[in-house]
C-alpha cells in the first residue's frame, strides 16, 4: 500500500478496496503512517465521502485492529446507547444505571469530548478517583454484579478508532458519515453488546448541522448496525439549543445527580426515559413504550436508579461521598454572569457557539494533549421560551483560566436570541428510525 496514492485517489473521488483500507489502518496503528498523512486522508474522506463498501471495510478494520470482548456469560440481552454528540448531553450518566436497575445489562464503551461537544468519559472522570479504564475481566465482573459499566477504549480494544478519534478532534475531520459510523459501530461491536439505541443529534449543535445529512447518518448507522448483527434503532433528537441547564463536565455530573434523585430539568428526564424505553424494548422487557416509560419513571422516583449509580461509582473506584455531597465540590475560580441586553423572551440558544465557548473556557480540547478543566463550563439560567428582563442574568460562565471576561460575555450574548414575542422550543424528539 502506498499512503500517498490512497490519499490522492480518495481526494479525486476514487474508491479504495477493503484490503487497502485494512492495510492503511494497520499501518497507522503500528506507527508506519504518521499523523499528518492520516489527517490528510481523513480530510479527503470528509470532503469526498466513502461508499457503503468502504465504510463497512473501515468499520471491520477498526474492529480487527484489536481484541473483542465476549459477554456471552452475562445472562440476558445486553443493550447499549450511543449519542452522536451534543452540547450539554449528559444522558449516558443517568441512562446506564437506570436501565440496569430495570434488569437489562448495559455495557457502555464511551468516548471523550470531540470538537464542540462533551465526552462521557471526561464527565465521569471529574468525579475524584473514578476510573474508566477496566480490564476485560473487571468489566465483565462489574456487569454481572452491578448491571452496568461505562468504560473507555483500552489499548487492546479498537485501538485504531481510539487513535483516529483523537486525531479527528483536532483536525476538523469530525463531520463525516462514514467516519462517524465506523467509530461508533466498531466500539459497540467490540464491546460485546447485543442491541444498540442511537441518539442522533439534529440541528445547529449536531456534528452534521444539515438535517437531511443527519437523517442519512441515522439511516446508515441503523443499516450498518443490523449488518453487523446488532439490534439497532435510532431516535433523532433536537440539538438547536443545549440539553438541560448545564454545559461542562462537573456541572453536567451535578445535573445528572439531580435527575437521578427524581429532580432536574424535565427535558433531560424526558429524553432519558424515551431512550431507556427503546433499550428495554430491544431487550424484550416491555410490551409497549408506555409500559417502559412508566417503569423507568418509577425507578427514578423511587431512588433505585440513584442507588445503582452509586454502585457503579463505587465499583469504578469513584469517591462515593463526593457524589453524595456535591455541595462540597470545588467550584471554578471565576463565575461570570452574562446579562440580557434587552427585555423579551429567549427565542433560541445556539448550541454550536455555546459548545465552542465552553471548550475555550477549558471544558474541551483544542489539541490532543490539552488537559480538561473539570470545573469549566456554563449554567443556563434561561432557556427557549423563558421571559427575561434587561440586565437579568441569562447564563453564568465558570472558568479557572485567565480569559477575557468581556469577550466571553459578548460571545454568549450573541448565542442567546432574545425576541419581543413569546417563543417555544421545538419538540425534543424529531423522529425515529429502525
């Protein structure tokens, strides 16, 4: 294989064979192909695309780059959920213990922040001591004893995607249907799951802001997932404004704790219940969506999901007392209020702008080697449809970095549209595929 020839052919809309894609991935993982050549190839894929045979080959090459986990010893249908990435999307932290409390094993291999979106692993690691790196045996044991585990990719599980994922984050090569499909499905197949519920974000804050492209992504994921032997369904969910009231790692953990305790924003609870009902359906646990929603709501309100979350934190070495008493958590050194420039109603909040600003505050990465500031982010005091007075605080920014506060305030004010007429947010769930 000649890497330059592969880059040129893809640049010129050519098609690569399965053998070439397999060798390309092997060469990159082994270090023969450097980052700069892989970045060029990824950009060619973003601009020119891949056909379905190439996407399948890339997914299989990712899987074959490492080991797979055998969960056949765990009774029942194992079901996972994956989000294509959103701003303020903390659903996995609530959903995994909730569905496990309903008796469905949830093996979840999650990712880190990518582009302007947050990562489940970064959020969980803001809990002192929490480890997302478990051996295969520890992962299997925790599934058997607790019912859920949220882990990162080890060096041996899909190492190709782990390496490519980090490169995509800092080279502008995130928004690509083939790359997204290969990344998601290779991890899910390798982790040993039987079923997969996809939360495909649609709208301004999604990786693919074009709604038609997002529908194509969802259709591709469902089709390819089933082709790999996974029971797969996708919900299209709105990401024009951030999900919930918080954006940023530790802030989102705090909001997740509120929902697990039967409180928190209604939109976060509602989406968690909808995705959870789909997971129960794939596992054969319910006869109707209404039954699933009722069952899961009861588990939230009774405290059963909260108890399961504490079990997961304890099993993964997190400091449980820290989670039980979030008022003791260290806050950011600076809290910057963002006032409304006028009277009116919030007509919209641009998720993309909010996500990028939070990355600059320290909640995400601009380079692979950047460290995450767990306390950085934003708390949204007003959401779409809320009445606001001139000078009233819309958002509170949290930061430890020495930033230009005035510029940060101006950027956030530009993200929040205030209208002289009442507004209403779009329905949270835009569609279902599968």
